[in-house]
C-alpha cells in the first residue's frame, strides 16, 4: 500500500511574525480589555454619545488619542534601550490626566507584557516585565511587535485597530449598535487608522506631540460617580 507523500513545513518568518502579532491583537486576549470603556460609558449616560454620532466621535478620537498612542507604540517597536522605554511609559502616563483611564491602560499594559514575555520567551520582554512598575498598553504592544520583527508603522496600525475594535465592542453593550453597523463603522475608520499610524510613526520622541481630549478625560473622571456601571473605567 502506497503511503501519502510527506510534506515539509517551510516557515516564512515574516508570515509567522504577522500571525503572532495577530494573536496579540485579538480582542479576546486575556488582558481585561472588555472591562473598560475609557469614558465612553459616562458619555453615553450623559447623552453626549449616540449611534448616529459614534463614527464622527471615533474619527476625532483617532486623530487625537490615536496619533498619540500610535507614536509611543511605534517608538517602542524600534526595540529601544529599556531605560528610554520606561521613560516613554512615564511620559505617556503623564499625558493621561483621568486616573480611571490611566489605571485601566496601566493594568492592561502590565497583563499584556507579562503574557507577551511568557509566550515569546524573549529575554527583552522578560526583563521589561520583571522591572515594570508603570507601563501602558501602547508601548507594551509596540515593544512586543519589535521583538517579533514587525515594522513600527504597521505595529501602530495594528494596535489602533485593536483599540478601536475594543471601543466599538464597548459601544455595542452601551448603545443600540448591531454587528453589521459596527463592522461598517470599523471598516470606514481604517483610512483614519492608517493615517494616525503614519503620523505617529513619523513623530520624533524629543518633539511635543499634541493631544487634546478634555470631554473624554472629564467623562472618564466622572465614571466612578455613575449610579450603575457596566465597566470599570
């Protein structure tokens, strides 16, 4: 009886890196993303955010917070010295005036970094995780992408895609937003995501990067005062 031919697995390193990055960008990654709305619950409760205005709101969000976090993600993907990387984390934390959103990003960042260090077995990530006291999700995602060999601008785009997917998922629990419309909104946001990733990657770490989101910061700060809450932040 003839045996079936044997097939040899030839691994394409670029494809493998993208597959691994895709797993890290999965909204089901156990880092607590589903527990945080980053102020969207407060905006919805106050009537300032609804389905009809959601796409415009998220477009503005990408142009402000998106570009800022894309920059820290892209810089981190260059695999800098850890001293500089920790400093970038401190700077990003200082750019988050609302304690609720700042602590949410820090909690998710630490969980992400611990998981990434465990899965990749990277010495750099293990060292970062062991020394980490205050780290945030965007730099942790970028540093992991750099370890995988992913180009910084692309890493930033994938991170923003993950962030927007999580926020839209939050809105599906807060607003009458169905699956089809949610995906339509996310699809139309992709040019804005790509542009924010480009701008973030092109920014220089030593130059000021503007970000102005007072309404969202105030909504996040008011979140603990809501009578009933679905989310931690």
